[in-house]
C-alpha cells in the first residue's frame, strides 16, 4: 500500500527538473563516498607513520576488505536497485520485500566470514603478497576486519537502501558521524594505546558500528519509506535470485578488485616493500577520485530507476547525460590538480624518498586516463540500476578483470616495475573504449526506439 511519504517521494522523483534532482541526490552521496574514503585513507595515513612495512601490510589486506565489500555492496545494489524500480511502479510491498531480504542475506553471509577470523591467517596472508616484514602488521588488522564482516556487510546494505528511496542526505549524516569517529579513534588507538595496525582496524569497525546503529534506528522506527520487517523476508527463491543477479555486476567489480589488488601486491613485492607501499598510496588517491565519481553515479541511479520504472525513459537518459557531464568535468580537473601536485601528495603520506618517487610516477600514469573514468562508470551503473544484468556484469568485469589480469602479467614482464604501475591505467583506458558502443546501443534501443 502506498503511503503519503511514498507518494510525495514518487512525485519528487518523477516531476522535479533533472539537473536539480540529480544534484540534490548526488551531492550528499558524493559526500558520503568521500567519508567512506576516510575509513581507508585515514588508516593508510596513520599506519604509514609507523613504517613502510605497516603501510604495505594494510595495502596487502585490501583484497580481504574488497571481498567483504563485494558481497555487501552487491546485495546493497541488488536490493536497492530493485526497490527503486518497485517504488517507481508504486509496488511498495515488493520494495519492502527486496530491501528486507537483501539485509537478511548480508547478515547471513557475514557469519562464516567472521568465523574465518578465528583461524590462523599467516598462510592466507602470504598468498596475498605479504612478506615476512609485513606479516606482524597484517595479521591483527585482517583478524579484526574479518570478525566484523556481518556488521560491515549489513551496513553497506542499509546505506544503499537509504539512497534507493531518495534519502541521500540522511545517509550522508550517518556516514559523516562514523567518519569523524574514525578520524578521532585512529591516532588514539594506534599511537596512544600502542595498538598499531590492530588499533586502525578497530577504529574502522567501531565507526561502522555507529553508522549501522543510526541507520537501523531510521528503518525500525518508521522514518523510512522502505520497511525492514521479518514478515518481508522472502520465501520465494526468485526474489533471492533477482537480488543476486541485479547485484552481480557490483559483486564482480568488487571481487575482481580484490583479485587485482592481490595480483598487484604480488607483482609489486618483487621490487620491495617500498614499491608495495607506493602503489598502495597512489591507488588510494586514485580511488578518492573514483569514489566521488561513483557518488555522482549513485546519485543518478535512484532517479534513473524511479523514472524507468514509471515509463519516463527520456528523463532516465537526461539523468545519465547530466551525471556524465558533471563527472567528466570533475575527472579533468582532478587529473590536472593531482598531476601538478603528485610529489607533495606522496610526501604527505610517506617521508620515504623511494616510496615518493615510485608513487609519484604511478599517480601520473593514473592521471593520464582519469578523464575517461566517469563515462565508463556511468554506462555500467545505468545498465545495472535498470536491471540489464548480462551487459552490466560484463562491463563491471572489464576494468579489474578482463583487461587488468592480462595487463598485470604482460606489462611487468615487458617493462619491469613500470609495467606494474601502468597495469591499472591501461585497463581503465581499454574499458572506456568498450563502454562507448554500449552507451550508443542503450540510447538507440531503449530510449530513441523505446
């Protein structure tokens, strides 16, 4: 049954001018994404002050975090995208079912991952590229991250469900509170209490717990359009299949991100801890820009979902084009600024001259392809949020799978350490050239002839 709040939100999403609507959704979402970067960047910054082996260790553990994020974000995108489409079709009860089932699945997945944190991790971390000097720093960090998997996964789902129903500003405030907490706890736990990398992980987990608690209160006290109730947990396998298949592009993207990070570490460790640390830091800066781009995209996705579900296909395309223009402009400016200050940026993270030199060169390679990032990202998000599962999954697999995996083996063999630095930029450039014809095909088949 459609509530007054649901009706009001529907009218806003269907009738508001696209530039104003996407901007109102994107700005708080971008801020939220930047706050999310705080979790990782703060850890990287403070851990880098311990030594370069500790910094490299946190970078090596990124694949573990990426696996947890893969499932969490995948379920979040699956449940959120389907909920947006259902709200656009005024099928509120179906929207509640998708939202509740996605949340239930996130908690369920996190339990066995948490159990893995109770076992010895040395052998596993060596597979991720940890050297003997990195292991003492990697083990306490990885253990805490694994134990908190149910919390992390379910927090990702709640965050995206807030955005899916148009409550991007509320999501921003919840993430903002957790981001501030993370910044305060990192130096306290790492240096004051002398807990090292374990303290950095604990600060991240406690910050996520604050965010989770804030969002759960919103859902359980009736302040949300989407309801999380036990009676909405789906009994039909088709609902689970729809959520997983719709979220599959995100799961592939994040899982391949885990694989690519592991392969990058394995290849970089051949050139020493300094190379691993430098590439890790440079990628954090690159991811900062990418997360802003993703934030803009996640701002337009609910708008696209609502309008496509309501049959307003022209408005769906207008939302995509507007997001593409803003995102591309941002990427051009960011590339210019980062290229101009690549050295100082690296020195801010690490005083080690070798780390700075390698990282500066890596950043310059990243800046060369950064202007292509927005279009590639939004074409993928467009297909995903509207439920076109096969092309969305293929496009999501390009950047850190189909193109990156061959690149990380071929380029280092030809160019040595420089090949390691070039692998991700090369994969990004190839992904852009694949996405352009998909964008044209979508317009021709779904918009012009739709």
